[in-house]
């Protein structure tokens, strides 16, 4: 069996299309989708449309990620941190009721039974919990492409379709091939012109607002460096150092300035 593995698209429909162009003439059995299809880049609705279209053409195993949970929390009125409020608000306005119902329908984890003794476990974040008869654990979340073996289980992170964080500029996905005699993991990097997606994000409210999240995404897409997480760590460090318990836009902007000087 051969599985295509996608994760962390984050509203970047252009990157997803580029990856689908690569696999279009491949022979494979199914696509595994590991969550975080929405928010950040401005085409969350289009990404959902594409996933639904591809899942009609190809057998698909689709789970939710933390960004899908975030948008449901936003809809339900739960408190959202200052970094993500505008991002979620903008994403929510771009989604249809059908999109939201689809998001709500997604499971948080799935299992694929390979045979009587082996299965694939799919989750958005890596987990070391015991899964009976598990041979492969497939997950995303970190936007870093890698695989390793732990206690005879193969762990596979396909990286990020939408926005990488391991200093790779392009879209990432992985291919898992399983036969009676061997298994093989291929890590794919798709180079594409990022200029168009950079222009689209500059037209969104999250680019020029006080949080500057869009500008952080721009730097991340250009470099493959996780500037948003660097700023979050700096923000938390400052709050801890100065014993600031509440969320603070002022501290957030100090953190960004310390990291990127913007």
C-alpha cells in the first residue's frame, strides 16, 4: 500500500495545489490528512473545498488539528489569546456554514488497519501513548519533516504543506509505501513561487494590525524559520521575568521588536 501524507496547510491553497500536481500521476492507495487546514493564510475556504474535492477522487483519512479546534472555540465564545483573535476572526468570516459543519465533523484521531497484526495511528500531534498493534504513527503540528523509530514503531511527520519551519522554502509532504517485504518513507519538498501567496496575505487585516501576525508569517514563508514561535517564546519570557500575568499587546510588540525589529 502507498499513502500520501499531508499536514498543516494553514490556508495556503496555492501550496496544496502544487503538491497535488506532483502526485497527480502517481499510483497510490490513499491520502492521509493530519490537520491544521485553516487560519493564517487567506484561503481557508478554498483549502477545505480542495480537500473535499480530492477526497471524492482519492480515498482519504482526514482528522482535525489544533487550528480546527481553535476556530470551534472561537465560535463557541471561548477566550482566545491576543495573538490569534484577529487571525481567527478573519478566518471565521471567510468560512461558510458548510465549512464549519465539516470542521466539526472531523475526528481527532484515526486508525488504519493494515492486517491482523499492524495498524497506522493518525493524530495531529505526536503521542507516545500505547496503541495496540501500532506499527506506524503519523502526525504533523511542528511543521518539520522527519521520521524516526521508537520501540519498533515508525513515527512520521510529513512537515508542512503551507508553511515550513525547518529552514526549507517550499511545500512538504511524505509518502509511506508498505509491502510484504519492505516499507519506505519518501520525504518530498515542492518548490513553488511564493510571491503570489505573499501578496495575498498583505491584503488581509492580520498583516497591518497591532499583532503583526501576517508580517511574521511573511518572514516565516520567506525563510522557513519559525519566527512566530520565536516571538511567542520571547513574549512568555518577558512576562515571566517581569511577573506580568495578563495578556499584553505592549509586551507582545516588545517581543516582536526584540526578534525582528519591526
